[in-house]
């Protein structure tokens, strides 16, 4: 068995060593631009370069090193339909995402962002404690990671809401779906957390029209993809006060350019795409298990539906 590995960061050796532990029967080849790769059974990658696409057309399956699919789906038309594309399931990202989102939600509920601003100017003032029933948290996206975040938030007693493309249900969560349910979901969510896959339908979903439907003084948290957010629209709504503050971990251009206006807006908290980092050993273990299932001709979880785009 041969695996074709591509890592944009060049950190191939640790991945090769972990595959040696968890899939010793595999021979791992590193893809290099300008060199014709040997014929391989499987490809393990995240965002393939254009020059790699011809080699991907010959594999049995493509296994992604992330939970999203947008980096490969932009090349979907050039990949034969019979080749399954399999993304990562949780692989340790669910806990990280739950930690990040819970921290951001609690920071806003307990008004820590306001206390931080007070501290910068030496102002000692105790602010009123809010009521949780008035602080509904809405999560856009009910996949593995979105569900994990909702479960984590249940501990704190916030009213929880969720929106998904198709109808879903979850105990203790008020669920909405489809275009008709989005308006009601937004109008009742004091916090909007974006955890959607990026598709043609979800791009720019956090635009001025939709974010204006959130209650006055709402909060936005984006841990999905930068292209979900219309950045100028958020800036306008933050400056107007309709959006009280935002926590953003993902951006259209990464690293976020030094001249980007978000850096100068104190009500926007920026982190460098760290809400859920890929954990190598957990990822390799999961990918190895999926390859073994594929070799046996058995169904594999997290196979991308090409029509849906995730």
C-alpha cells in the first residue's frame, strides 16, 4: 500500500513516523512539485496545489487532514467522481472548539471585554450581572464540532439555539433549519456562533442583512471560515453599536494583513486561526483506521457528499 502525503508546512517527517506506527504496512511518499509521484493508493493532504491534481486522479481515495472540505472542493470538477474524499471527524478538535467558543461566550456574558477596556484606562467600576434567559446562544451548524460546542454550553444554562441546512434535533436545543428558519433563528440569538461548512450557499451568510436581524447589542463569533463573514458589513455594524463585539478566528486573507481595519477596532477580538488545531497523532490514527476500512470495502464515516459540498 502506498500513501501520497502533502503538507504545505513541510512537516512531513513526524507524519511519516506516525503512519509507520499506526499503519506499518503503508509506504509513504512525499509529493514534490516538479517530480512525478509514484502511483499511490491513497492521498493524505489538506489543500492540494494545482500541479498535484493529476496525481490525485489515480488514487483510491483522498483523506483530508482537516474537518472542512472547502480547500479540496474548489478542485472537485477535476477529480473523478468515483474517488471518495474523506474528511477528519473530531480527532481532538471538538474539545478545542468547545473550549474556545465557551470562553468567548462567557467572556461576553460576564462582560469581561468591558472590564478589559476599563482596566486599560484605570477605571474601577462593577457592572450589573446579566440574566442568562436574555442571553440566548445560537450556533450556525450542527455537525460534529457544532454539536460538541452545544453540549459544552449546556453546562452553563444559556438558552441554546441551532440552525442547520436540513432539519435536525438535539435535546435541550431549539433547532431551526432551512432558509425559512434562518430569520427566526437570528432574531432570537444574542450570540451568533458560525460553525458552518463553507459552500456556495453559506458563503457571506454573516452579511449586513443577516447580522442586522440579530438583537441590538448582539455578539458574533466566527470559528468556521473567513468567507462566511462579509468583513466590511461587520465593521459597519460594530461601529454603529448594533453588534456589540465580535471574536474572529478565521479570515478571508490569512495572516490577517497588518493594514486591515479589524486590527484598529478594539471591539473585535482577533486570534490567528487557533480555535481547533490539527492534532497530528490523533489525525493519523483516525486516517489509518479509515484506510483499513476502505481496504476492506466497508463504509467510511465523514465521506464528503459532493452535491452538498461537505
